[in-house]
């Protein structure tokens, strides 16, 4: 009797050996050279391939075509997700003085006071939205549920609140 798990593992290994380099190159190009994101996309492609292993035969269509389409869809989802959230910043791009300043308790108090002052300049609705999104660490969807407003309203309020806070900080000469 043949163990189906062993056969499945061998066939996924064969697929990975045959198609991984091509998928990795393809997704790297789709993701503008971001090798790490490309590896994530390819890994998710293999997870989905494992789940649909019984359908991945040349008799049911091109295996390479199926894998490429899945990798393409995952890469596009990554693009959309990045556009929906703030730009990621690499550690090397950060001001090292700001990173190490958190060791100073007095500096943390100063920052809290500054943030409180900037929050005081916001309307009640904008302040509550900022608190839900940034301090309670809720997604826009979760914050919308808590606040009882549509998701688009939360996104709009966050945008306008941050713009107001940034303007107030610049006016006070505090913008970084």
C-alpha cells in the first residue's frame, strides 16, 4: 500500500525543484526587485499548490501557468496591501538619535506631552479616531466598528487628523 502523504510530498518537491527558480524571478520582477517580498509570494504559492496538488497535473492544464497565475495574484495582493498602509521605512533610514532617545525617560515624557498637545488641537471625532487607530492599535475596519462609522470615514478622519497634527507641529517648529 502506498502512503498518499509520501507521494504528495514527493510530487510537491518535484514541482518546487522544477518551478521555484522561475517563480522567484517572476515575482521579484513583479515586486520591483524586492527579493524578500518575492520569496513570501512564492512561499504562499507553494502552500496553495500543496492544497490543490490533486489538480496540478498536465492533463488538467498547464501546471506552470497555474503556479504563475497564483504567484501573480499574490504579488498583486502585496502591492495593494502596501498601498493601503503607510510606507515602510528601513531601520537604516531612521534617525539614530530618535531611535536611541527612547532610552531617556525624560524624552519619553516630553514626547507624550507633545502628542497630548497635538491631540488637543483635534476635533473630538478626529481625536477618538486617532486614539482607536494608533493607541488602541485597531485596523480601520475595527476602529469603524468601535466608533460606529463606515471604514471610509475612519480613513478620512485619520488622514485629516494627521494633516492637522503635522501642520500644528510645523507651526510650533517641531516637525521632523
